[in-house]
C-alpha cells in the first residue's frame, strides 16, 4: 500500500512542477519523474517475477465496489517493458524537444501528457476492475492523442491525431460492450467475473465475447485490418513519441488479448487457429507495405504492424498448444510472444531514435533525398545498422532469440499434429520465413539509401551527428539488445512465472523448454559474436597493411559513362523494383510519369506511391457519406439573414407538427 501512495504522490507533484518550470528544465523534470515512477512500479514488478505478486484492495464506489490492483507476473513483464521504454524516451525526448523551447505552453502540455500516458499504461496493467480499467484506457488514449498532435500547426498531424482518437474510441466502445455484457450476466466489474461468465455461458457466447474483446484490443495493437491509424500517427508524432507508441502503447493491446485469453479459457484450439491466421496475414501485409514506403517513419510504422503479427503468431501457437495439451508448444509460443514484445520495443525504439537523428539533421524523412550520411553521422549509422540486424532476426541480437523460439514452437506443432491440421503450421512457417526475408530486403534498402553511397541532395545546412544526450539512451538500448542475444537464458528465466501463469503448468519454464534449444540459441549467439570479432580483427590487420603502402586516388569505373553523377545511384524505388513488380497485383500502387518528349525535353519524372488497400476499402463508405452531405452545402451561404430564417423555420416546424397532430386527433374525435 505504501508503494501505491508513493506512486500517486510522485504523479501529483510531477504534474504541477512540469507546468511551472521553464522550458529548459521541463525535460529534466520529466526524466526525474519517469525514473521515480518506474522505480516504484519496477520494484513490485521484479518481486512479482520472483514469485511475490502484489495485491492491493481499494475502496471503490457504489458502482465499482472494491477495486483490485494486482501486479502478477504477466502484468510485471509488461510494466518493466513500459518503464524502460518511457525512461529512454524521456532522456532522448528531453534533448529532441530543445528546438521547441520557445513554445513553452505546448511543451508543458506535451510533457504532462507524457506522465499521464505512462501512469495510465501502468494502471491498465494492474487494474482488475473493468469499470476503472476503461477509465485508465481512456486516459491513455487521450494522453497519447495530445502527444501525437504536438505539431498541431500541420494539417496532416491534426488529421493523423483525430484518426487515431476516433479509432481508439471505437476500441473503447467494443471493450465497453464486452465488459457490460459480462456485468449484465454476473453483476460484477471484477476481472474474475470474466472467468465466471465463461463457466456459466455456452462456448459460442464465450467465443463471441472473445472476438469482441480481441477486436477492441486488436485496434490498439494494430492487427490487420484494424491497423489503419498506425501508419499515420507514428510519422506525425515527435520521434520519441513514435518510439513509445510503437514500443509499448500498441503492446498494451497485446497485453489485453493475453489477459482475456487467460481469463476466458475458451476453446483454445479455435482461438489459437484464429489468432494464428490473423497474425500471419498481419505480418506479411505489414512488411510488404513497409518495403514500398519512401517516408522513413512510415516505413518503420508498417514494420510495427509486421512485428505485431510475429507476436500474434507466438500467441496463436501458445493457444493451440494448450488446446492439444502440448505443454512444450504452449510454453514456446507464449515465451516467444512475450520475449518478442520486449525485443520489438527495444530495436524499434532504437530505429525511431535513429530516424529522429536523421530528421533533425536534414529536416527530411524522404529516403530518396539521403545518401552517404554514414560519413556525417557515424554513431547514428552504427546504431541504426545494429537495430536493423536485430529486427531482421539475425544473431547475435535479441530479435533472433524470440523468433527462434517461435519457429521452434511451429516445428513442434508439425511433429505433434496430423493432416490436415499440419497445413496451418506449414503456412505459418513459410509466412514467418517470408517476413524475415522481406524485412532484410526492406532494411538493406533503408540503410543503404540513407547512409551509404554519395549524397543525393544538397541540404541547406551542414549535416551533423546528433547530440551525445540523444545517443546515451540509444547505447543503453543497444546494450540490452546484445545482452538478450548472447545471454537469453537470463530473460527466459524471468519469463518463467508469467508463462506458467498463462499455461497453468506447475514447473518453471526452463524445465519445460528443451534445454538443447536454449543451448543452441546461446551457441549461435556466441559464435556470431566470435565471427564478428574475427571479421573486425582481419579488417584491422588489412588496414594496418594497407596503411604502409602508397595510396592513389582514381575515379571509380563508371561502366563506360564519362560523366557519372549522384543521380546514377540506386534510388529507394529502383532498388526494390523487382519486388514491386511481383507485389503489384496484390498491393495498391500508383505511378506518376512524365516521359521525355521533343528535341529539347523538360525534366523526366517517374514516381511510385503505395496505398494501403484496406484503408481505401474503409474510406470508401466514408467518402460516399461525405459526398451526400456535400449536397447540402448550398444551405451555407454565409448570410446572417438566411441563418436566422433557418432558425425560424425550425421553430415553426416544432410548433406546426404537434399542432397538426392535435388538430387531426381532434377531428377524428368529433367524427367518432
């Protein structure tokens, strides 16, 4: 109880303090506040992962009854992920936002919203009362909205923010429907009532409730086709907010799905295959669209969709394993999903921070305008490269560990099931392999076009490396990425109780997972480190030998061209042209051409733009409604006399209609 009051006290002190401080000191105050809040909640979370869960009972109202706050192993894992991401985001953001120090009031609102969002996320993880849970969810949604629209002077930022807010409230409506249904049947807002609902209702009703809640949480998570807010909100938000949104805010949807699966205990086979199907589509669709993006942050946003698909595949495997009574499969699935939740928050935060460095140095996010930035920004290039390798699932980095565990769960499913139940596992393995291959194509494009080659555009000012305060949180993330890749056993041990809670097994996870699997992951990671170190050693020897020789400089052979220019390099579009041709029938791609004509032609032009086909389907009925409402625009003449006339007509209508009905009834009465 002491920790709870301490947490509330820190929040109550932080909010007015941030508002009263000068613009230069707001960032420092936010870092201190976030670190203190994270310390309090992390102590309880570490205890929960060690087997000492915390339960606090608060006196509620007549409506809510007693409110339970529970930090169990599942909540603890997400709380620790949230805390680390918010700490690194605050450190990076305090320096990133220095260019906006003249906008004191906007900075106050921004950082206060940051604290509110952090606290609301923690509250969502610990609350066990559906009524108060929805209040915390609403605070989180509104807080994130204010974080997204910081640059409210830009129309596309406001549009992205409103789009996010509307879809967030659609999710809240769905969650409210599900929770009210449970309350109507059980008379309780407690989370235990959800389990009671599942026991007293038919499997059909339980599955319908699961679909309603999955859709509500799935909107926040970004599962296809519920993802359309995400590619707009991420690029519009400041970089540290993009990192937080991708790293943990969308993960709170994953938390909700996992929590509901644990509470409902529905037909795990049916739910597992459903989630597996949705997740494979989500992963493939997200990475296919990511490859075609020219905006760096939008590219990263679609990769968030892809990685939500990978996490979903792990959840699906875990549910199927529970349906078959296969402990190993369920443990591998849930372990991979939970570990990838942390892993994705790490390398995606690092990628967004790298994108933020590039943006503040060049004032552009257009990949085709970059080139050769590795010479100007070596630290950012190195960190972006490591994060790219991690997100592609390559050893010895963290992405490899979680994806390897998920692969192992799929392979175990192949051994335990018979035809035709093998088909979903085969498709999932192929899908996961395709996701990994396309991710490598995407990030070789991104890293190559941004950091390698020659500059494609001359910027108005000198491009410089980012400030050291922005690089400190990036190197902290890098250390954890490498640590998980080399010593995965530590983190798998930390997941023991969380996975045991989901699977209801009595033994700890390391005893349930094949020891050879963990040893294999560690051996691959350490051998990869050895290979990297050997390559660095050989490269250093080569440089030492070459340094003793006379160096001559000549132009690179230009394949017969006597006047090579930077424009002869690959662009982002030309690099993936072969892929675009293959994907064109499946995706919505538009081209803008201006061909060379005449003896003295103007400049030729060829652009390709990808559109989200699902978003176009969703927007079609909205556009029809807008066209219908536009037909009434003739009423808006801008003349005060007409508006007064409309008001008079409305009032007269309200008088005439009841009077007409009264006269009609009086007439009928006299006739009778």
